[in-house]
């Protein structure tokens, strides 16, 4: 019997977004807002909200992405970066990238970009993307 390990789609997407958006000055991408983040540079946070396993080696993954950039009273730069990130994350070529755990983009689970509210001083936009993904590895025991 084989052990199936769910894919770490969020971690892979962090590296992918860093690579694809490398022209954005000062951009940081991670799986959480860093301690002490003050909004002085753009930040993209990728969160894996999980999903079901509908075949032995196929997983649904719902990903939430928050883009932070600039002051709340000047939303255009943040919205533009969020829209670009959405385009990168929903490009159907994502499944063909080296090391990608993504098998397909599930368009009906892709939503946004939306302004996000909160008590933070910077502008924030939010989106969701959905994928089918394959395991990180198979461990035959």
C-alpha cells in the first residue's frame, strides 16, 4: 500500500509568484504576514484552505491570496498588483511549470480581485484560486 502525501501548493506558489513577479520592487511573498510588517513594501500572502481528495492521487486545493501594497487611500497600485498576481495564478500553463504540483486550474473556484478591509493601514486586495493537484510524493511501504 502506498502513502499519499497532500501537496504543499501554497509553498510552491510562493516561489512561483516570486519568480513571476520579480519586476515588482521590494516585493515579498510568503505564507503569512511577517511579524512587524508595517506596509512599507508590497507583500503577497498565500494561504492554502485545503480541499478534498477525490481520487487516490488527486486533490482539490482552494487558495486564498492577499495582496498588500501602499496606503488605503491610494488603492490603484495594490489593485494592479493583485490583478497581475491573479493572472499569474490562473494562467493554465501553471501546471506545466517545473516542479508544479498543479494539474489544472478550476475556473469555478477562482474569484476576485476584491478590496479587503481590516485594521491595517495599507491597501489590501483578496482573491481565491482553485486547483486540482497531485501529491508531493508517493512513499511505497
